[in-house]
C-alpha cells in the first residue's frame, strides 16, 4: 500500500495516489526491507522539480513499472526540502558513483541504508531494465553488492576533509576577487557558462568588498539578471536559474530562498548606487513574495512549480499573436519589441520568455502594458505551489523583508517579516530546538538542521536591528547557543545535523555554499553579529574558526564560499557597531537609525530600542535627546546626535 497520504510534504502528497507502495523515510521501511530481504529504492526530489514530475508521470504512475518496484524493492519517497540531511548523504554517494548529481535522485541501498547504485532521472524503459538488473544482482551477486555498498560508505566516511586555514585576511579576500574575475562573463554577467544560477552570496561579497572591479562584476550581473528572462518582467520574482549563458530562458520554478537572497542583495545595490532598477527589482520581488508565497499563518511557502497544464513555462511565455490578442495590434507590436518577443521565439513552439533589455522611453505605456498582460495572464492555469514552510528559507525571507522594509520605508514589509518570525516561534520552536518544516500551521516531524538554526537566527537579528524589539535578539541567542552546543565538529567547524539527530550512514557536513548559504557560513555570520551585540568572545571565536574554510577556498573556489567571504568582510570591518538611544517613536531616533542603515559599512550591526542588549548598556541620551554611538568591539567613539554626523563617523571608521 502507498503510505504517503498522511504526509505533510506537498511533494510526497503528489505521489500519494501512485500505484507504487511508497514509504516515507523511517524505520518501518528499513524493517520491511530486512524482513523481505530486498533492497531499498530511495527516490529523492522536490515539488517544483520539472524532471521529478516527468519521471513520476512516466514511471511512478505506470502500473507495469510500479508492479516491478513493489515486487522487487521497498520504495521510499523523500522530499529533499524536508530532509536535507538524507538528501545530502545520498547525493554525496550519487556524485561519487556517477560523477554528477541532480533530482530526481534514484538510489538503491541495502536494508541498512548503504547505497550501492545510484543515478538521477531514468526514462521508463531504461528504468525498468535497471530495476530488473539491480534485483538480479541482489539475488545472484549478493556478496558483490554488499561489498560495493560497504566500499561506498567507507570511501565517503574517509573522504578528504576540507583543510582549514586561519581567519581570512584582506589579502585573502582580494585573492577571491581575482579568482572570481577568472570565470566572470564580461559580456553577459555571471560566472562560468550555461546553466547560470544567480550567484546571490557572491554578489553580496562583491558589494561589500567595494573595490571598482568587485562592484563592476556585481553590477553587470545584477543588471543582466534583472533584464533577462530569469526575472518575471510582469509580476516580479526570479526563477531558479537560466538554462543558457545569457539569462534568456529560465528553469521556471521559483524558490523562496532565491527570491529572499536576491531581494536583499538588490536592496544593498540600491543602497550603494541609488540605481532605480535595483530599487524596482527589490520592491517588486518583495511584493511578489508576499502575494505569491505568503501563507495564511504568516509564513512563506517554499516554491512555485515550473509546470502548468503539464508543460514547463506555459504560464509565463508569449507569442507575438498572444500579445496582439491581449493588447491590440499597435500595442502588441510595441510590447513584442520591448520584451524581445519574436516570431521564431526564444523558448519552445515559437514562444518567447519576456525580457526587458533596456528601459523604453514611454514608461507610462510600459506600465499600462504590464497591467494588461498581467490581467490576461491571470486567466491562465497557474503553476502549483509547495506551501510547506521551511524554517531556514523563512529566516532568509525575514532578514530580507526587514531590511528592504526599513530601507524603503515600507512598514508592511517589516510587518510581514515580524509575522513570519512569530510563526516560527509559535509553531517551529520548542524550547531551544527548531523543527525544519510546517504546513497549515502544523509542525512537521523533521528536526531542524544547521542552516535552519543559522538562517533563522540571522533573520531574527536583522529584525531586531530594524525594529529594536529585543525579543528577537533573545530568540536568536537561544538558537545560537544550540548551534554551539549541538553542531560543532571539534575542529572549528560545524556538522549539518545535531549530535542527537537521526543517525545516517554518514553525518553530513558541507561547508560550501550551494543555492543557499552553507550552514557553516550562515552560522558564522549570525554568531559574528551576536558577538557584536553582546561582546561574547565565545561567539566571536566560533565565528572566526568557522571562517577558516574560506581561506582555503578563496583563491581557487571562491564561487562556493560567497557567504563566508561576505561574513569575512564584516569581520574585517569590525563589524562596526552602532548603538542608538532614544524613543523609537521619536523622529530624531528614526533619522539616526536610517543614517545607520544607509551607511553600507560591511556587516554593520545596529542596536536600539529595548533594554537587555549589552551593546546598549551605558549608552545614554545626550542633552535629553537621541544619540548614536559608533563602536568596534564595544570600544565607542564620542556620541553624535545628527544623521550627518553619524554618517561622517561611519565613513571615518570604515
């Protein structure tokens, strides 16, 4: 029987009606495999994954294929977003065995969970042949299969540990810029060739680094991504990646984490440059996130699917004829020119992804056309939504919305950040332990991993720095205490799972960035900020030790250490601490706060508002009015009382 009907994961629920006798990940699957003496077939994917849907339609909904799977294996379906730990260890095995990874991931394992064969997407006929071949090997060559599984586990367990260096220096960070320059695409922005993923963390580092070369690479990439097809030119929001090197055709799924990270970095670009494009994209992405991913409980859903009506991108693409039908002949032709929609098309079947390669002179016409096309598009079948709330990704969204709301004076965005934070505390947080996911206000069974604790702490600290509400500072401190107590590896880094978490065949640990900041670098950033607010040497030392991996990666693999490099910039800057005294509803306090937010000194840490934050202790009013104290390591300069003087102090100290 299929055991997915009670799952909380929308991805698992998509497979609840399959004729495959799916199990959720758990001991019952291992027990059945041991009892039946058959291998496990572990299928890992996520709801917005296009090729996961293809394999589901071809194989998992096919009665003949399902019959083979049920007779020959115990089948386990895993949502990689719910169980990143399970995904990580089996992806390591898949990559080791095949030289590549991806989703859907298909792993054959012993009843003890040791992988012995793996791959990704398989067409139905080939998949059936594989099922038969693996089963025959299990029954006829058992010793060889078991030996293969043991060898894989031993090889992964004894894999080379990434060397750690000392805390990154200015020379190390300069070297990272040089390394990034070697793979930078000067014509189209971004790094390397197709496919191109948004290098969010690298862009944050380059903006913080601030040298002309670094800023130039960041701005070229930010401009190209915002004008290409990866950005939804009608409604805002970024797709997951571009399948080509020119940001023309995206893989159309939209992920919460991408949009949270990009929203924040576009806001920081605006802060540094005043770019109208940066402002528009940051705000449009924030509004898209609230509109499309906001949940009734106050959090944010994980993703929008790439497909609708069984076709990838169908919701988003246009032909010239469709533009004329929606807009009329004259405006349709104008829109085709502005959005690079051609008769040949840039996508499939003569359709095109909308691009806005330059701003038209007639902005009023652009506004009217966008509204009309949005109205026409609203009649199409919308992509599905994965509405589970992932703690880590909501932490990223909280940080982004809090900062964007503060920078652009949008209290509604700050309010949305607060609502998401309250959901995490109310539903996900139990004592000092954090659950990974929830859905419809019901907490999932899976424990939080390192990135959950770190990204949620980052979000809470950003929310405190915007609102002055010290409860978020305290909540972040409790999460970081758990990080220091439960996740250390004893060598200055962190494991991705807690020491009392479920035992897998390997304890996952990957200090490098993927689509999101690595748990280790995210923890380093939150620990550094917390240390700046508290003066805690324990937190500061842990942050610096966790950054040792950056020094190893910077000169040859900087693309995989973007967030660590950004945190290292903050560490080298101090980070600068700004303590602002005064009533939060006093306009003078608000003016000082805004000056601190706008300074753009890497990793600036702001304290204000309620008592209870050590950086605020002893920072009194000046002549009965608000004041700002600029500090490093709790050593403060003379207080200032005007925004102009505060901006001058921050320029001087940086």
